[in-house]
């Protein structure tokens, strides 16, 4: 899962929590309710596709995997409760920092999973006065820290070495488009509340903002467009020869290859088994290397 995909899924989770918390605001508005239902359906498919494409629960260590499942359940559950509380207090910036979906943790690497849980623990601990006594207690935070410590200290890894199915990867990438369509529709429908319920309007719009991506390692991002139309091209698999890694462009023509080595490499794009792009690239260390690619044959 790329940084961009993770950020989009974080936004989906924030919007989902906001819609649950503010259901009374749009009660009786059937068009809005229908769009929320579609959003929940498509968001569920996106989450399921993420798990299928990125999580292989065989793992290297059954104990490590079991600890990750326990941590995932507790961290996402507590974060969800805190998200609703912060949102109702109109503390949107705090709410937006929480990862409330289990897939945020389960599809992350072991180190990233622990990091996300620890960040959630600190955020809730630093703002415990807003959360007690009914939402999050000091005892619950102690239990969460225990889950984090247990997971971190377990030997082995729950991460897997396996060949990701191109079909499952494509299905995952395809699953973003309908959810983003629902998000766009909800933003339009929420205009009805800009004057009549400005608090709901502000919270809803804030929850649809995709978080800023902070890159601290070396990534390669590709945006592909067709020469003939100037429009994004979906379904091109871009790979780096030296890194031996690849990613497939989504419906917006974006692909991202993460955690690669700096230096010279060859960027190749293939579509339907045919090479449609080749270029020598020089990758800079510790940053996001962006390449705008024009496909002459499309």
C-alpha cells in the first residue's frame, strides 16, 4: 500500500466516523442517506480489497501475528471512540490524527503498526482530560501500552514474503474510484447545511481532507498521461530494474514505488504485456522522486 493510498484510506475512516457521529444532522434527507449507504458499501469493499492485496496472515511468527491482531483491535477501537469525542468537541485537528480502521494497523509493517499505536496512545494520553471519564480512561491507556509492548517484544515477524497477486492489487486500486465518487457527492450534498447547520458542514468538509503525506524515505512517484488525450492512464505497471519493485497506476494515473535505493535506475512501464515507456532515472535519497510520464503510444 502506497503512502497516497494509506492517506486516502485514513480520510475514508475519518469521514465514516463523522457520518456516524452526525447521523442526526441529515436524518430525513433521503438523498443524503442513500449516498451515505453507498459510501459505506464501497468503503467496505475498499477495506476488504486492501486486506486481500496486502495482508497474508500466514506470517513468520504465529505469536507475533496474534499479538498484532490484539493490538490492532484495541488501538483501532480506542482511536474510534476518541475520534468521535474529539469531533463532538469540534477538535477536528486532534480527531484527524487518529487511525480508526483496523486495516490501518493490520496492513502496515510491524514497525509501522507499533508506531501508529504508540502515536495514538500519546495523543489520547496528552488529551486525557477531554476523554475521561466516559470515553477513554487511564486504565485503558495502560492496557493499550501493554499491548504495544507485548507486540514489540515478541520475536519474529508477522510480515510476509509472498508474491502479491496482480489481480488483487488491481482490484484494490480499482476500489478507490467509487469511494472517491461518493466522497465528492457527499461534499456537494452537504452544501445544504452550510447555513442551516454550519458546525456539521465544517466537520464534514474537514473530514474529507486527505492528510498530508510526510515522506522520510526514498520513494518514486509516477504520474502517467496519454499523449493523444492528455488524460491519466490507468493500469500501467511501472517498475525499477535495480530495486526490483513495481506499482500499477490507479484511475488517476498515479503509481508509487516505496523504499527504494538512491542512485541510477531504469524506470519501465508495461501495459497488457507490452512495454510502453522506458527511461533512465536518478533517484534522490530520502525524498519523494516525482516523474510525469507521457505515453506516446496511447
